[in-house]
């Protein structure tokens, strides 16, 4: 989508809410229970083999491919695409080991292993029915658009964009996927766990009364993700950046958008996916400050404000040898909800006290199980309205921290900051932006 078109420039929080209300209600009902979709044994067209194309063959992508192949009894991995051949080979070896007793699940012929910046399009054009998109997020809008334009069902990892123009493109793809009745499903994993679903259903049904404030933390270690790749063994700016993609905003969106977006997602979930009106934020780069770690921050704190006056607080950092936590707390007029993602600790304290005691499920697997079940049932899931809101909320948090300004939802939605390099080739000269300085770095 061209950000200079009238549709883009006129975008607002109010129109965003209006256009997504119906879909949000439908999606909320469908995802409220582990029994929301029929089992594959009762689903329509279960005899049709679905061919899967896999784009972005890193660790998370390989996990998603594993879960996709486990999510339906009649699917096959048909093609793979990557910018680096070694990632295809490593990923395929891993998947073949996992499915060594089900070799019919994998049929990736040599001519369907695509390498290069255009590999995504070759995968899409290889005769597949479903596409898994798990590259670095900067490429996500382009890849989603190409897949939906080609009429493919899509599973895409979070986040869906790293800037305003990218997010607007994804919004257009979400709309087109609805018109074409294509599945477009996200990797916001906590939305797919039974513990969090039941917890937030309790909150929405009034178990803690009216919400007054929401808090979420993402305190985690700062693992060096790519220890063997550096300036000496990569040939160009682009190769170096792609090998170490996490450390560059145009590829990752910074860790508030790439990782802590899970916690942003829980803030919005508590608020029934109503977008915040504005936010202010702070952050910085305290520990890993050399060039090899790009220009991203290593800690953020963002305060979101909703029209009702409710505020949400996000605290995120990536420091080694420090206290770690991945929690969410919702304060209400009748009680307090406390949750810890990845654990069984989900409790409500107050007049309507409650503790979750349900069955633990793997949300990474459930997101694929339910997507394929919906495709088989002829009612493909589209979670695009909510994943666009969450992605933009994370982007506006980064904008607020980088600039030191109060950023409104409409400012972020209509931002002209396009971080993706123009006319990208392997030999492109891509200068690394300076580390953002609040009060100096400008909003655009």
C-alpha cells in the first residue's frame, strides 16, 4: 500500500476500531475454547493433501514447520525458501530427524529449495496451498502481501511489521484475505494457550470488576544470537545484517517489537483489543554497545493510555545474570489477576478468587492445529485485526522511547518512517543508523 494514498493518510484509531469490531467479536468467540473447531475426523475435505511452503528456515521457523506438519494428518512440506542455503540444509535435516517415522510428510525436491532475496516468491509459486512465513520481520509485509495476492493460506510469525508503512500494507492484506476466504494466522503464542484464554475470559466477564491498570513484564537474558557471524566472514552490508538481523531495527523492529510484543499483546488482550490512544516511553542501550550488536536498545519502559483513562505499563529488558520474568497483572475494582506465561500460575485475588487448574497445552502447536481445522471446515481463521493492533502498539512504544515524544495511535498508524532499504540487492550499501537519542531523534 502506498502510504501517500488518501486511504492511508486518513487512517485513524476510530476507523481502525470500527472496521475490526465485528471480526474481533467473531474471533474472540472462535478462540475462547479448545473445542472451538471441529476435529479433523469430522472436518470437510480431509482427504485433500495440503502442500506447505516454508519461507525463513531459522530456529523458530523450523519449529513452526514442525508444528505445521504435526497439525494435520494430510499435509506435506513441499518447498523451502531462504536467503542462505546452509539454513535450508540445517532445517531440513532437523525436520527429517523429527519425522523419520513419517517420511511422507516431507517431499522437498532439490529443485524446490529456493535461495536468494526472491526465494519467497518462488516458494509461493511452487504449487503450495499454505505458506509459513518466519523470516526476519522486516520482510513480513512484503511476504504476506505476495502470499495473499497469490491465494495462499498463511501462517506468519509475530510481529507482522516493523514500521507504519509496513503495517498499513499488512492491514490491506488482512482485508484481502477475508475477501478471498484465506486463513491468515499469527504466532502470538499466549493467545493459543488454554490457561491464558480462560484467564482473560474471566477478566472480560467481570471477575476483577472494572479494569483500572494493566502491567506486563518481559525480563530476559541477552543471549548472543549469532556468535560465529561478524564483519570478517560476511561479504556485504546486507549479508552481515541478515546474519545478525536481530540487532537492526529495519529487520527486527528492536526487541520491543520482535520479542516484548508478546507482552504488549497481553496489555491489549486485557483491554479487549481496544487500541490505546497514546503512549510515552523510555529506554536505552546500556550493556552491549559495540557495532556487532547493531543499534537497538536493550531496555524499554512504556506507558500506554486508553480513552477510558486506564493505563498499561510495559517493562522489558535483555540483561544477562539478572532477574527474569514474563508476567502480566491486571488491576480491577474487585480484584487483581496475576499470570506468568509458560507456567501454571494464573490466579485472581479478591471477591471472586480463582486459580487456573486446567490442562496445559503447547500454544505453538495449537495455533497450527486450529488453523488447519478451520481450513478443513471451510471457515479459515483470520486473526489479522488483532495482530495488526498489537504490532502497531509495539511500534508506537518504540517510537515513543526513541524520540522521547508522546506518540498517539494515529501518529503511529500514519507514520511515514519506512525503514526498509530501497532497491535492495546483495551489494547494497546499507549504513547503520545511529543509536536513537530521545529529544534528538525525530518522529517521522
